[in-house]
């Protein structure tokens, strides 16, 4: 099983998952528990049942959306 590694901007989410997951058993079992806890958190967020604190945490670590191009500018993907 590959080791789970947090992304730098998602460190707060990773710390939250580690804090709510009890360490027991061997390393592989613990990493499986961490993955399961993250999956459950993401499912609660998607379903709208995450706690307000979990929502803030996920909002803070969500990727930023690329704003649309300003009028009159050229896209790198379209010929000029």
C-alpha cells in the first residue's frame, strides 16, 4: 500500500484527520484508517453534513478556481 503524503496546502486537513484517528495496530492499518477518515470527511462535505468546523477547514484548503480571461485578452489555446 502506498504511503499517504499530505499536500503542503492541505496540511491543516491532514492534521485534522490525524487528530481524529486513533493510532492502533501496525503502520499499514493506521494508514488505512487515515485514508478511511479522509474519505468519510470528503463524503460528509459532499453530502452537506460536515460540521461547520470541517466545512471551514475544507474551504480553506480547497483549490482556487481560475478566473475567466478579461475581455480583449487572448487565450494561450486559441489562435490570434
